C-alpha cells in the first residue's frame, strides 16, 4: 500500500495495551521504569512499543502520535507479534477493524488498484479465500465501474462476502507470520 500519512506528515497508532508500570520482564527497579504502550500503526500496520511519560493518561483504543513521537511518547521501538501481551493480542483484531472502518476509502481503493505481482500471481490471490475464479470476478466487476465501498464490493462480486474481514484476516496473518514472501499491508523492518 502507499504511504498515506496524515496531511501534516504525522503517523498515529492505536493503543493495544497500556502497562503503567512498564514491561513485567524489565529488570530495572520500579522507579526507573516508564509506562509502556503497545500500539498498532494506522498507516503501515507496524507494531510499536512506546515508552510514555509518567503522567500519560492513555487507554486501550486511544490514538498516539508515533512519527514524529510527540505528546506523551518519549521513545519508540519496533515490536514483534511475540512481544505482545495477551491483552494486546486480543485487542489487535478490534484495532484492525477500527482502522479498516476509519479509512474505508483507502482499502476499497486497494480492491480497485490491485495489480499482478508476477505473470502467474495477482495481489488479490494473496487474500484469504480468493482463488482464480473469485479474483477474475473482482477484476471483471472493477472494469465496469470502480468500487465505492465495502458494501458495493460485496454486492457486485458474486462469492466475495465481507471484503473488510478478508483484509483484516490478511493483515493479521502478515503480523503473525515472520517469513511471508509477499507483504501487502504490514511492513516489516529487516
């Protein structure tokens, strides 16, 4: 996907979990630890761990600025799926749904603009449940007229139910799997 940041060029993330006393596996004394938020980037679905100021009043589901770090964020580091707490793992699906709903135009545009990766593989084939026949149905429907919403995709493409959930499933797979050959949404720093 393209880098569609906010107009001012700042990136935000949705808080998945807030640890007011820092990470439990941190060996430093309590007074040296700072509060930590595990968050999911809204533009590139990157997992981040943000060290926050002591007076940070952050809750699960809140948005925080991560690029450039601002407000309550002191320091950022990339996080892996294995670094997530059980609370963050359970909130991940809700956060992805929240992002997919908030930025529907961007993800509907994905269905409109999806291109072949190789002569034998199309980006749409990477989505769960989309094979050759369903891919061709999507391509035929978008030739006639670009899609306008998730509901429009569902109505015009026979066999494709819940296109938003298909995207959410792929994003979750990209976050969980470390060695995927093709990544569409969740970028990973190597």
